[in-house]
C-alpha cells in the first residue's frame, strides 16, 4: 500500500516551524506553510524528529511570549497621548491581568484560583475565617524576593543593569 503524498515538503516544514517558533501558534504555521492542521498532526504522530522540532519551536515561542508578558505586566509599554489630533506626550500602560497571571505562575499555591488566598476567602464567606487575609512577614519577604529575582532576571535578559 502506498501513502498519498501530502505536499508537506521540507521547504514547507521549515516555513511551518519558523512561523510556530515566532508566534507559538500551530494554526498560524499551517497558514504560512499552506497545509492543514490534520497534515501537521499526522506528521507529528508519525515522525519523532518532526515532533521534537515542533516541541522545540513551541518552547522558543513560549520564551518570547513570557518576556513580552513580563514587559506588559511589570514594566508596561509606552503609548502616545493625543489631544486635538496632536501627540502631546506619552504614558506607560501596564496590564493588571497579565501581572496577575505572572503572579499565579510564580506562586500558584498562593495566587492560583484555588490557592490559599482563594480558599481562605471562601472560608471567610462561610464565617470560618473572617474578612481579610494577612500573610506573615516571612511569607511576604519570600514573595518579594521571588518577584525581585524575576525582575532582575528580566532586566538581565533585556540588557538592562538589573
């Protein structure tokens, strides 16, 4: 039995993998290479080398996406301020939702959906813990140190003085 040639040539595979490495999106890679996602799935299942290359491309994109998320959530992005059709200055806009996701990734036990903060808030609503949650000074120092390490690491990667 002969397999039908699917047209996923070496050139198209390179284009697909390069796009996935940039965007982190398999669908974008399929569009760029002009192949279906079914073709990619079949290749991934049949060819261990291709599966490894796809995993590496997704990891490369993940690193870039994490850096961009950190920049948006922590340092913010500069955007122009317009008044009467003229640019009058700039401001730094940060994303609180991205910052929250970074906090969850850094310490899911504390900041995750069902972590200590969520669990204690639920207990408080039932009358077993009362209102606001206080964390110990030691835990606050741990969290602050972790965030400072992450910020220092980000600055080092971006070429800053850290």
